[in-house]
């Protein structure tokens, strides 16, 4: 018999970090495990997408440095309002990858001031354990293994990366295409119902596949939603597909 996964309720009860608790609580309340990736390049598109997909998602993932007309007042303030209205978290996919001191500057300074608005961020762990100390007020999702063809995140790298992720108190989860221990949450990008790749190295799986084989917690969907003709409807479809796949994997 296949090993059973822990439910969101069980994970909520054992969660230590306030951001893990918030994510799991939101998942249970909205019956959603969907994170929409807003890889759009203007403030208008970002806010419109957030408004449309907001009811269906537990978090909106940004690459804030691709917004051409970024302006804290006009981009972040309304984004935070939409997030609080629709009750989703903000995940900045910055993938920090430097020494602790530089990451601290990138996190707190510049025009983006990520520390002031993100609920959680992604970070590589290539800089070692102490490089993650600067993310005190947010949750960190550690990049354990990437979804792209030819990634250098080998078995050995993933094993060492996991040791850092599991032992660092700021880390709430990991991005991976492989199963990880249940003490931290698993975030899986590279999810698409229609495509198997993008011709640029991305490799896609279905929600069914990632819940069944990886016991993932949260699916991250970018182009499957924001490139769709009807992003609101697509978000609703991915939400149902993800939730049903979760229930089936219990
Ligand atoms: O669904 P897509 O392919 O349009 O978008 C996938 C999103 C992009 C990537 O930057 C991100 O997920 N991503 C990540 C993350 C979330 O850290 C890691 C990875 O290995 N692969 C990946 O696609 O915004």
C-alpha cells in the first residue's frame, strides 16, 4: 500500500512558523492549494490579474523586478489591498543567491523594498545556512530542485540543500520536483494542464501527477493562467484540479 500523506489540517497543527500556519489556514478556508504566478510586466496587468484570480488562490507569486513601471505607491499599495480583500498572501520569487550581507541589502533596499510587503520569498541556499538569517520577518521557500531541463540540482545538491532548509528556522518550505520530508511544505512549479514544455527548458506536469507522486502541498501555475483567454476561469479550473488531486492523494 502507498504511504499516506499528512492532511493540511495535520500540517497546520504541527506548523511552527506563522507564515506556514497562515498558508495552511487559507488553503483550508478557500479549499485551494493554488499559487498563481503573475509573470506580467506592467502594474496594470499585475493588478488586473490579482483581482481576477484572487478569489481562487492562496498566494500570488511575483517577480517584482520584471514590472517595467514599478512604483511603490502605485504598484505595491493597491496590490496589498487586493491581497487583503481576497485573502491571499504575497510570495516574491526573488531567488536570492548571494552572501548574507548582500541578500540583506537586496531584501530591504533598492526600489522594491521586498521586506516591507512580501509575506514570503524564495531563496537559493547556495550561500549556506547563515545566508538565510536576514529573512527574519518573512517565510523562506528554499530552492531545492528546479523544474528546468539540465538543472544542476543533482541528487547530492538536493540532499545538502535539504539539510539547510530543514534546520533553518526561517524556512517554511522548498521548491522541488522530488518529494521532500513532511516537516516543511512542498511548492511545485512546472504545472500545466495543456502543455509538456515551453521550448525554453521548462518541464510541465499535471496537478494529478504532482499530488500523487510528490505529495506536494501547493502548485504554482504561471502561463496556464495568465496566458489563458480567461484567467479567472483558468484559475478556477486549476483550483478545482489541485484540490481534487489533493483529496485523492489523502
Ligand atoms: O507556469 P510557468 O512555466 O509559466 O511559470 C512557472 C513559474 C515561473 C518560474 O520562475 C517559477 O515558477 N519556477 C520556480 C520557482 C517558483 O521558484 C522554480 C523552478 O524550478 N521552476 C519554475 O518554473 O515564475
